[in-house]
């Protein structure tokens, strides 16, 4: 990460309060890559499956300087080279290896990826090798030279490679390792498929040598002013930066100081909201570079147990979504697959989606924003990670930083989530409180949340008193009445109370069913049983006075190695309202009818 130093701010409005009032640290990711000149490296990549990591370690388990990353070729018949990418298997990028090759279905370990490409140099430009996501640990080599590493399976990373590219033929090799480890984020136990591979797109991105590298543009907290900043890579103090919003007839100029230019615009934009997801074309221009984005403006805050969007109370009618592709399953790899999932959520009557349990692709976020969905975005601090491990915290903090860095300009995102279903304890509380504070330092315009699953039992029913409730703005509760606890018939009478005067979202609720399996409402795995779970839980939620929304679990059935039950689960979590083949279950219509009766 690159520190962004505090700077003097050029004032355009006398009442200007800085959007970021103290020093911030964002990752150095290029913002808005779709607006850049790109060469796609997607398509077929050569792969070598390497469970023993022979291509990395020698027989003494020491890293080699002539491993598979060298992409060596035989120069004479006597040469001993025990690998050959050119005669190896191939799989598609983006994509996971588990669903592309049957023998890799359960595989966790190392796979080497290699791609050949051609490059023609241009004067006065920089070139970045940009990966939208690789699960989980990536070591990247260009023309046999190691250029960097990345840990974390759901956030993007990049390397500036201008001086490492050759005119003409080049090759990139990536060592991808998706082995689960106790100290990782997520840890060894998770309830979704550990899809390995280069799961999102890869690009060569070209920019001018002096270029716009990052920016933040949004409504300031507690203000109607559009405020923000622009960072200029290789810029000089005094360089001009121009920000224009043609539809609002706004055009302001600022100057760079210490690599960054700050600005404020007095305006009255039409505010983004689900029924009118208004986006404005915003152009940023310097003497050497120009970039255009579409940005929405809105405010989000809380008032007691209410969530306020643009100053008005709103009820979040939602659904949780995994990044699982409809029909073919495996990782989502296209805009079309994103839109299918989002259209199903729209048919359900949703105005909100919880993207679980990790940052989804930038494509998913942008498409959801266009369609008017409010978003809960989450990092995979999940279940029993090592809360007392400093390296684990550093990993979680980096994933949080990369998530916020990429998506900070997306109006649709209302909440950053720092965790899901973590057990109470002092180390966990310190870990997550620190993450919540870090999120606020990076972005004080959104709400902080986490999904909790611990509630005490009292005379009045269930009491929300997890001490993490003090650290978040919105409390998420995962509760599976009728599935993991109690019978469905008891759910409608469950009472709730909270120790906090804060909004509560029922972040998970529901039960499983195999599409097409029918029986009585008391027969587990039938559509009728799942429908009854939804009926009774909706009655329960109607009686929670401090409920501000819900995102039942889950839109579509998804693969999970925790779910082996033959003829029912078959390695799928069956809590989806829609089957993996796109067939809607009875509970889909129960929830849809409930949402249609809600007014806002």
C-alpha cells in the first residue's frame, strides 16, 4: 500500500469541510479500469497441475531459481526439462479449475498458469499487469522474472511492468495456490466452494507516464457538496486537475500537491436511490490524461433503529448472493451471469443485496448500481479465523483496504461488513473493532456492519447483546429458526429485543429445499417445508420493531463441500430460493409476496 499524505486543500467554498479529515491509506489500485486502454489476456491459458510444488521447490524443499516460471525449452536432445507448457492442458481464464476439469473438482493446491502475448511499446506510457482476482495465493512472473505476489482470493491487484516487457513476444506465468490454511482469511472451514484459479479477468492496462491513478468523488458526510480528491502518478506540485460534471454544468479546477489534488463542488444533484438510480458522467482531466466515470450521489445514515437514505427512512428488502454462476455453476465470469442473478433479485422484489461472503467482481457491483440495488459488501472474515494472529489481521486489513479502494465511488454500496458469524471473545472483539475503525478511516460516508449469530435467551425472547454491537452502525443477525433451531411453527412467536438503539438487519434467515421435491410442510428438504420456514419467519420479523431490513439466505443454490448428502444436497447448499438450474422454489414466491406488500 502507498501512503497518501495529508495535503493543503484548495478551497472553492468557504464552508468546505474535508471529506477525509485525517491521513488515509488506500491500496495503489488503478481506479475505473474499464475507462483505460486495455489488452485482454483472457482466453485459454496453459496449465500444469503441481500438487507437490515440484515447479517451485527442489528436493530439499528450497525455492529454485529455475522452476516452471522460467518456461524453459529444450535446446538439444540431451536437455532434461521435465515440464512443457506447450503440450500441457489448457483451461479458460477467467474461470475456476474445479468445474473446468473433472479431476480438479476437489483439488486444493498449486496450478501453474502460462499465457503468451505480444506487446508493442509506445513512448511515454506505463503498462500495468492487472488481475481482477486470483484464488488464493498468487506468485506472478513475467518473462521468467518474479514481479510480485498477492494473497486473498476476491480483490484485485496489479504490477507496473513497463520496463519488464519486451518488444514482440512475452509470457506471463502465475503460480496459483488455493490451499486452505488455518491462518488465512477465510480460514480452513467455510461453507462455500474453494474455487481455485485465475477466477476473474486479466489485463494489460496502458496509461500515460503521468496519469490519474485514483480518485474519490461523492457527497460529503453531512453536506450537499460533492467533494473528493484525485491522485496523479508522477505528477508535480502545481499541475492542474480539472473535474467536470456536464449534466450539472459544473467544472472546477484544482492543483496537485504531494501527488494529490482536492476539490469541492457546490451542487444539487438528483440523488441516487433504488427507484431512480441516477448516475452522472464525471470527467477528470490533467495535462496528460483524461478519464470518465459514471457516479451517483446519495447520503446514508442512521437515526436510532432506522436506516436513512438521502435523509428518508428506507426498509432494505434484500437477498444474499454468492458469486456462483447460474446454470453452469462455478465462479461467475461474465456480465451476463451477473445480470441473470440480479434480474432474479429484481423479480423477487428486492431493493438491496448482500454480496456474501467476500467482495464480488467490480462488474457485479456496477451492474447492481445501475439496476438500483443497495449493497452490503463484505470481506471473508468468517467463522473461526485466528483472531490473535497479527498476520491474519494484516491480511484481513489488506482485503478490507482493497475492497474499499476499488469500490469507494459506487453509490450503491451502503455498508462495509467486517465479519460473518464469528464467536465472541476478547481477541475477536479487538480484531473486528480495529477493522471497523480502519473502514471508517478509509471511508466515513458509509455504514459499518457485521453479521452476528450469537443472541442470549431471556424472558422476553432473544436479546441482541454481542459486544461487537458497539463497534458497528448496523447490526446484522443470522438466525435460522425452523432449520437449525426449533420447528417452523414456533418461529412466528419468537420475540426479539436489543441492547443497542441501532438498526438491525436479519442478514440471514431461511432453510433448505431440493427443487421439485414435494411433501408435507413438516417434511425436511421439501419445497413445502422451506416455504413454511419463510412464512413463519416473516411473521416473526413483522414483530421486530427495530428491524430495518433482511437478506435471507440465499438467492440460488451454490456448491459447498460441507454438503455431501446424496440425492438431496450433492455438494450443494440447498437454501437457495432458486435452483442452480434457474428453477424457482415455492419459498421464492412467499418472500416476493412479502416484499410486494412493503411500501418503501
